[in-house]
C-alpha cells in the first residue's frame, strides 16, 4: 500500500500553592494563585471556579507506583508523578498569546501583572490544583521501534475546562528531568522554544489542527547544545513554553502499553481517550475500537493534507510525535517550504529525507499501521480485517482532502474532471521554476485573469514572475482561465476574495524565525512579538509585515540556514 500512495503522492507532487517546586510537590492555595482571581470574578456568576486538575486523568488511568524522579524503565502506568525543576536565574516573559489567555483560558490580561506570573508559567510555582505528571509513551523513530520515550522534559500541569466546555491540558516544556529523560538534561533552549511558540500559534491561525502556546519564559540558566552535531558545543539560554492541547496522547502512548503486554492499561487508555475525545462513539459500542481507528485514520489524512496546503513539513513524524487527536504537536525542526520541491527536508539531521514534505502522506500511513498494530490485541479477527480495510482507504481519503484543499487554493468551484490535472500541472511548473509555494498561490489570488492571459503580471508579484518563465506557463493559464471562466455566477472579485481567504501571505519562514531568535538571544523580543502579531492574521496584508519583508524574497543572508533535531 505504501507504494501505491507514494506513486500518487509523487504524481501530485510532480505535478502552578505558591510553594516553590524545587522540593516536594505541593499545590498552591487559592489565595496565592494569580491566575485564579479574574476567573473568580466572572465565574461567580457562571457558578464554577477556574480549576486546574488532574482528577479526570488520574481517576481513570494508573499512576506510576515508584515515586522517585530517577531515569528508569517505567511499568504499569500512564503517568509518573514528577515535579518541575525551576529555571535558574532571572526569568523574563518573552512572549504571551493574548488569544490563548483570553479565549482559551478565559482570563483577563491583568493576571499578567502578578509578580510571580513567570514562576507559574515556567514551573517555579504551581497553579491551584496542579499535580504535575510526566506521561509514559514509546514510539517508532525514523522507522524503528525506539522503546520507552515519554515526557523527558515536559510536565503536564493539569487540565482546565473553560466556559465553552472545552477541555485543555496545560503542559510546560523545558521544565526539568523526569523518569523519561534518558540522557537528556530536561531543558529546552530559547531558539527551539521561540520556534514552537510562534509556529503552533501561527498554525492555529492558518486553520490547521494544532496544540497552542500560552507563554514563553526565558531564563539565564545555561543549557549546552551541539546544535549541528559537529562537536561545536555552545552555551544557550534555557526556556519554558507553556503549551496546551485537548489531549497530549500520541500513537506512542498506546504502542508502549501493547509492547509491554499491559493490555488492561491499554484498554483503560483507549476507553478514556474515546470517552473524552471521541464523543460520537458510544462507550458501549461493540465496535468502538474500530470506530476510533477509523476516526484517527480520517483525521490524520485531514491534518497532513492541511499541512501540505500551506507547505508545512513537520520534520520529525515519529509515532511519538503523532497525536491521537490528529493535531500538530511537538514542533522541532519543522519548515515551511519556499521554492516548491516535493523533496524538501526541513531537518538537517534527516539525511535520508525520510520526513521530506512529499513523504508525509506515506509516513502518515506508516504511523497509522503502527497504531493498528498497537490496537491488534483488543480487536477480534473480524475487527482486525475491518480495520485493515479502513487503512486501505487512507490513500483515497488523503487524496480527496488534498484535492479539496488545492481546489480551494485555486478558487475552483464545483467539480470538473480535469481539476486534478490542473493542480498537478501547476505544481509541476512550480517545481521546474522553483517558484515560492506560499507566494505563488497568494499572488494567483491577487492577479487578474487578464493580467495572466496577457502575461502582464505586475512586477511586485515576484513568485508569479518566476513561474511565468516556464515554457508551458501560458498553456496552464489557458486551462485555468477556461476553468475559472466557466464558473456560473463567479466574478473576479469573488474569486480573488475566496482565494485570498485561503492562501496566506505570511507563514513562519525559517529566516523570519531566525531573525527573531537572534534578537531574542540578546534579550530583544520585539521581533518575536511582531511575528506573533502578524501571524494571527496570515491572510491579511499588513503594513508592518510588508516593511519587514515577510512576503518578499528570502534575504540572501538566510540562504544557508539549517535547523536540526537539537533543541
Ligand atoms: P522529540 O524529538 O523532541 O520529540 O523528543 C523525543 C524524546 O526525547 C521525547 O521522549 C523527549 O521527551 C526526549 N527529549 C528530547 N530532548 C530532551 C532533553 N533535553 N531532555 C530530556 N528528554 C529529552
Ligand atoms: Mg516529541
């Protein structure tokens, strides 16, 4: 099956008690928690106080009986209790998502005035009700079973249900060692934390299922990293991102249980995830694990098609980085493709290009196969064959989603037989000319059909200029004009309006993140703030973004930029 999808993909492509947390765990008291005050103000009328809790998780899933934080092989649990290690030295709030604060946590910005807020956001102090946990998971990394992985530098602080009834799990990353730290130091450096903070928020505003980020706290604590694995170890600053997701369970969360033969816990975790997050599946349905698998297959195809629609390459599509809720998680050496190239590999450590942008759909299939393997012990023979059948459908599901995304990018209405050809033809021209992925689609949304037909493209539409150098460009324009021209009731204005609403002018290109990181390393967080703000409206042309060159050609200084797994 992998071969089948490779061919098709190629075709498309070618074409928290204020207690200090350094000691034993303690929750803070209500009065000492700065984040609870405004919530109380409004929640009095709503009748329910803000509360971060781990009850739902721990009432349903087993906790590690061993209580020490030492690195070890953990058995028979989903979580280990682990206390964050506070960052050393002065702390600074480098970035904050107002949208997460106000619309996810439903807190007033005034909470940020509390002098201890950076402690709460980085694990130095704990929110009321918080009982920090490290999750036990495993995973297939670069195609091979890697054994126990787990939250080696992240702590789940607790969960929060907002007034809309949305359940969010708050996690801090870079907050110190846990039983799953293996040889790592439990820390995350500023550069990778800036990237995760900015990209997860940017992806949300691009309309792609993703974890969110509330805050980025930077410290003076020295963290040593060999960024390009070439023996050049550099001192960097430690940072903590507070990130949120409806659930942080991954494919690897199930795999580790099956591999350990802990089938009772496997069932508990599956039942919990279905009960909490797949509410369309009845708890007593005899086929619920098959229905769950089917939903994950569908939504994973959807997520990857959406990644492709914005030229996003995750970089490390291991099963431990693939969410059971099919949201984008664990941002590391990701990249947004610039010159169109199906072989684009963002991660300089990925020598074989296993996780190239064009391979992501295949990798999704591989990961879903691993999910199915993890589910096998709870499936009857008949259910196994049903699940296999569902997996067989993944290529079609993916292609349907991909096709829908790209049709919308081109402003096509309805369905025509040759639409796939029109899309593939354009992608082939883009590949041959190396035209910029984001701006080619954006500028196609801004140009008039007449300008395309007369080849009188305004010079500022630089990506289209690159594309128009192709000998078959006018042939493509002819087909495209015919297709667009035949759409009843459509006008240039409505077409361009539709297209600009789905084709962003701004994505987090590597050079943009790098420019912000270089300043942040010198305590200047202005460009982090600028990027964060610009990327909340990626489809809207903004003066400040234009002046910063965010929709222009990548500057020459950035041509050799690389990112690696080191974080
Ligand atoms: P990642 O490549 O970031 O998805 O991480 C893979 C695994 O390595 C996960 O189990 C992480 O928790 C762990 N890990 C990565 N970096 C560190 C670190 N600095 N300290 C401890 N564990 C880490
Ligand atoms: Mg990971």
